[in-house]
C-alpha cells in the first residue's frame, strides 16, 4: 500500500471518529470545516501509509489552505525537507537527480573506491543500488511494521489492552490482537485492520 496504489493518502480523526480521508488537499479543508463548526475533540491527521502525523497550516480560506499545500515541493517523495535537499545539487548531472552530500569514510575505503570504474561516486551508487535490490522486501516489511506500531501508539496508546495488543502484533498473533482491540472504536479498528493486512502481505516468505 504505497501512496500510489492506496485509494487515499491521508485521514483525519476527531477523537475516535474518522472525519475525512483522501488526498491531503481534500482532508485539510475538511479538518478546517470541522474546527470552524466547533469540533472540540482533538483532531489528528495521519499519513495513511506510514501513520506519521501531519501538521497542517489551517490559516485562511479553504482555497488558501489548498494553495499552500500545492506549493509544497513534491520531489523526493513529497517531503519538503527531502525536496530541498534534492534541489541542492552540486557538480554532476542534476537532470538525473544527483544529490551532493558529504560522507565520511576511512582511508582504506577511499583507496578501494579510487580503483573502481567510474570513480568513487559511481561505485557508491552501484553499491547502494545493489543493497536496495537485496534488502527491498525486508525494508518494506519493516516500514509496514513501523506504521502499525506508530498507529497503535498514536491512536491506541491510552486505550485498554494497548500493550498486550502491541505484543500480540509483534508475535504474529493477529487473532489475539483483534480480540484485544475488539472494544476500540470502529473507525480506529478499521484502519488498524488495513495496516495489519498490508503488513502481513509484505512479510518475507
């Protein structure tokens, strides 16, 4: 469930109730409307895939809110911090998205890199690409686990059976997990089920 294949990228909860889900440009105005209507429950906006909380600038009209979101650079996975780094290209081939950063290696590492075809930068890129190919499945599974963990902490950290549910999740006891959260609010449970299903689909064979 990546941003590309998910039917929605973000969701918002007012207390236990999901009040919006969809693209962030759809969720943000809904959150503003709820606040304007006098919503007193704490509102939390989450990335639907990573379960990271999102801070929204809700100043101005709905149109101004959406315009601000549209102005945020979308490079480097939509993260403004990463996008600014992606723009900070130095010598090289910026059309390929080359990013210049400083790394620290021991002399023996530099000596080895100097012997590689294409130079140090090309050798490092090949090493990273190779590592990504071999660790991709495990990395995606780990990210999905972190998302479930984060969601449980954010939306269930003060609910009954939270710690037992977390232990059941990491032990792979999904039946016990669902039993432990059976009394949690429906909207909270529904998204937990989606995250859990996605996580188990990514588990290495």
